[in-house]
């Protein structure tokens, strides 16, 4: 075995080996960077560009929102007979829940007219409520006995399909419409998301043992219709993020003229009285931007107006009290190595 003397040993033999990365401009942070100089002209121009872009968008959004015709009718108090002082007892009783409401059309409404039900003070975003479902069971008939995560609405002697608090509490008020003694048909096809119908709810999964317990939460389901066709359920199962929300009930596919009186027969069955909730029936048209929502237009106009104000303020300040700018060539990143 070869040996080396102390005097002839390699001075780098005992030096720790470093693992340096392969050199590149990226790893050494030598890539060219954009370092703009915020001159008064650049700042004022930027604010003016924001103004020119945002204000027209805001005006167009606000006009589109104002063109939407909307009828909102709150009915949970009006649909309780005056001789019932305990509203919770009324909604839980076997009394007749039929209620008639009259809606007057304030402006011509072009079809399709979207029919929504709106609930206030209903927290569908509660963590325990949102988790109380089993997506595998909804999607695959072979997973029908899978009820994990559905407590307390998981089994009733046999597994419940669909299980969980979301399905159990499904909205069950119904509406029928007439105009001039003629029925107005509500189309309930394709009111849910296509992705939900095709991928989240199985065409071979049928309701089973649903709402058969001692406490009934909401609507019943037809056990001969697969879940992928039960669109009211699919709409309800897409939980809302806020305590006030609307869900699509159907579409009226005929125009309604100004002054028309729509008679609505409401079956007032859903219990919102236990938690001081509100129920509203909404008829609404739609624009290219969607439903009635002034917030987007106001937001664009606010940002555009603020940008215009700042642009004018900086322009006046620039002309009244200008400041001499320094030479950017003397900034540290522009100096050559020999200049240090």
C-alpha cells in the first residue's frame, strides 16, 4: 500500500469537498431585471391608463346590471295564518301550508326568466354541515353502503342514500304560477351544473331509506329516479359560501309584460322559523354579465375615479412645485465594477 510523507502530502486532501451548483445566470441571480424609474410622467400615465380602461368597463357593467328586471317577494311571515302565534308549531304541524301570493311585473321581462328561492341566515358553510356527506356514495352505486362522514344522518337500520345533513335538509317549498288564469310552466331541466350531473352524481344511484327517520329534514326524493336526474338535490348539494344565498328553482320560458299579475301558489313547508331565517321568491332576467349586481360596476368606477383624481393631483403638483430628478446612471445597479 502506497504511503505519502507529511512533507509531500496533497494540501487539498483534507479539505472538505463542497457541492457547488452548476453555474447559471438563474442560480446566481444574474438574469436581467426590470427596474423602472418612477418618473412623474410614468406615474401620471399609468393612472390615466387605469382611468381610461376601468371607467368604461364600470359604466357598461352598471348599465347591464340596471337592465336586469327583478321581482323579490318575501313570504315566510305572510304565509303563516294569523291564528298561529307559534310559527315553529305551525310549520311542524299537519295544517294546510298552501299560500297564494300576487306579483306584479314592473317592466317587460324577456325569457328566460330565472326563478330562485332565497334563504337568509342559513349557514350552509358551517364546517360540520359541509362535511356531512359522502361523495363516493353519491357517485357510485357500489358504494351505497358507504356512509362515513354522514353523521348523524348516516343509517336508519340500513344505510341512507343520499346520506348526510346537506341532503337531509333539502329545501322543499314548491311554487306554481298562473297568469290570466293560464298556467305558466317552469322548466326544471338543466338547472344544475353539467359537471355535477355527469361526474358527481351517479346515473345508477337511487335514493334509499331517505327521510324515513322520526325527524324529517326537508324534501322527499323519488326512489325511481337516479340522483343524476334529481336536479333540485344537485343544486341544493352545492353549498353556499354566505349565509344569504339564492338557488335556482327553474326557468319561465315565456315573456312577461309590464303590468302582468302573476299568481303564485306556494307550499310553505320549509322550516326557517327555528333559526329566524327568511324565505324569498325571486324572479329575475339576466344580462351578458349575469344577474343583478351593482357591486362590480361601482367597484370599477371607484377605482377609475380614484386613479383619475390621483393623476390630476400629481399633474398639478408636478407643474406647481416640480422637483429636479437625479441622473439614474449613478444608481448603484448601473455602476460598472471599476466604479466601486
